[in-house]
C-alpha cells in the first residue's frame, strides 16, 4: 500500500467517525424531554395520609368517596359506607404508579386515546378541599391488541397529567377501579338472618306460604297445610338458610322513585329468628340481575343456649349496620332468593317421588 492510498483511508475513517458522532448527537437531541422521568412516580408528592376524598368524573357521572375519621363513604349514595380495603388499595396503587413510556400527544391523538372530555378524571383532595393530585385516565394500553379491547383487562393505561397536555404517559396498571360505578366501591356486607324459626313469603299476587319450626332440630311446618300434602324438608331448609348471609350488589341513588324501583308494590319476606329478631325484606323490580330491595330489622337480640354470650356480642357488632339499611334502597342479586321465591307447590314432596 503506497503512502497516497494510506492517507486517503485515514481521511475516510475520520469522516466516517465524525458522521457517526453527529448521528449519535442528533439522536440524543431528538429524544423526548420527558425521557428522563422513566420510572419516576406519576403523582409526585402525594401522601396517603393527606387524602381526604377522591373525586372520579366520567362524561355522564361523578362519584365522590370521602373520609370521616377511619370511615370512607360514598357521597352520591347518601353517605353509604365504601369498602375500606378497596379505597386503601386504590390510594396505595396511585402512590406506586410509575411513569412508563412517554410520547408526544397531538390534538387528534387526545380524542383517539380518550384523554379529552371522554376520559376519566381522578382527583385526590385534602381535608380542606384543596387538590393534591389529578390525572386523566384514557384508553387501556395493550402490548398486543386483543379481539375485544372493551372487555379485555389491559396491560396498562394511557394517562394525561395536568400541565403536561402535550405528552401522554403510559402506566403499567389498567386502573380498572377508576370508575364511577358505585358497585365497584360499596361495602357489600348486608345482613344475616341466622337461625330462622319462621319465614313468611308474601307475593304481590297469588298465594304465599309460611314455614315455621319450634327449634333448630325440629321439623318444619307449612301453613296453610292441606290434607295429603307433605313439606319437602330440604326445600324448606334451603329457603331459610338462603338468608344466612346476604351481600349487597350495590346501593341505589337516593332519588330513585318507588314506582321505578317497584318498591311501591313489593314482594315481602318476613324472617323471625330464634335470637328474637325480625327481618323484613321488600323486593321490587329487577335491575339487570339484581332486585331493588329495602331491609328492616326489628326487635332486641335475646340469644339463648350455651353460646348466648358470644352470639349477643356478634349481634351487637353487626346490628347497627343492619339497622342502617332501612334508610337505603339497595340492590341484591336475584340468585340469593332463588330458593324462596317459589310457588307453594314447589315446597311439597312430589307424589311420584314416593315409592
């Protein structure tokens, strides 16, 4: 290799090296300004102890969850208790949210990703009503687009932060509970009519029935009883035991009208327990798979037997919550009453079942 060729090669290497450096510098200059925030907290400075209320807004609904002492309640449901564990989880999850991928956001993208008025606004407020943190949750983020994105869980969520409207952030949580559906937040503990000794079913029309027993191990008796009829014991047990633990599906809005709920002409169930309590359950129309319902509890607990003291203590703990249901219209799954809402004839032994 002569000196001239060697000099040309050296010059070429210098040029190529400089070009590579230029490309690397240009690439660095084109990175989003927010790239340095990767892995940083989404809601900087937010502290769980400072959160006194959470306001969630969707295009056609608002839900406010407020704290009073250690109790959380749903303002739009007349102050009905919210599930403490769900609220706690939601707040802690907000503190743990980290900034993932960040991309520039155009006006058309904002609508497409539901980061405009069609999105879900989540705001954390202090006790004096001052905003602590806020974000808008848009569409769910998918690493691979599923066949039915509406029902798929999602791998994350597109997020817009106030003051940074030109960038969209992706977090790795789909934030499924960022919803104004009260059913996602209510405390579901309902009532427990345990040890039923009398159950009275009064339909809106047609013949009702009543079953009664004198003790836990005594036989059920059906009234009115007719010659030749025999009560099917397993069906009577199923009807009474179905009231042992009733959970709520939701709480209706305070302004629901009685004719809309069907509670102006309800089915009525009356269950009297061996502990001296009487539960009156009024069932209205169905909303989806749930009955509109009202629940009243009367009487003072007077348990008997060797475990009377323990039962009295447990009843004393839950009765205030059960009695408070009288002020609400609640929603209860229709499946809970499948063994009660039956014609009288369905409680009887079938003649062809005898040998």
